[in-house]
């Protein structure tokens, strides 16, 4: 594998993976919000069944938020390797070329953070909604049990 191919992997592969992760995080966040909006907690007889339904796809968003910075860092490391290899082969120590190459390598880390920060926000937002839904279900169940005792 030559350095041009490795450079293309960084530019298209890593950034592409991060782009797909970003899209999926937004997709699953919206999907969950729409699901919660139409959710009728009265249809659930057990908390476990409710939890199974309301927590679907949450771990995917969390995984994207946790791993996107590492994927971005991988892209940066590969970009720096390409930069040093190219410098070593050419013997050209032009500061402008070095800084440009390193700046381009860092874009993968930036993209990783751009994916991770919203994904963690989405995850935390949905986690709070899940807590509220479960609490409302528990309150409803206590009310139903009180009605049955009277």
C-alpha cells in the first residue's frame, strides 16, 4: 500500500465512517423522539417490557459518542504517518508543506469530536426521557393499585 492510498483512506475512509456515524446518531435520536411521542405507557403491564421498548437503539448512540474521537484520532495518526513518510522520501523540509499536511491530518480528530459531542448530548437527552417515562409508568401503576384496594 503506497502513501497515496493511505492518504485517501484517511480522507475518504475515516471521514466517511465518521459521517455515517453522525447521520445514524441523528437518525436514531429522531426515531426515538418520535417513538416516545406516540408511546402510550398504559399499554404496558410490566416495567421490563416498557424498558425493552424505550431503550432500543440507545446503546448505538452511546457507542458512537464514545468511539468517534478514537476513530478521528486514528485518522490523525495515519495522516501524520503519511506526512512523515512523504517528508522522509522527498527530503523537502519546507515548513509550509509540513504545516499544511499536519493541519489536514488533524481534520480527522476534529470530525471525530464533531460526531461525538452531539451523540453524547443525544444519548443524555434520551436517557433523561427514559427516566421520566419509567417514573410516569410507576406513578400510573401505584394509582392503579390504589384503585384496586378500595
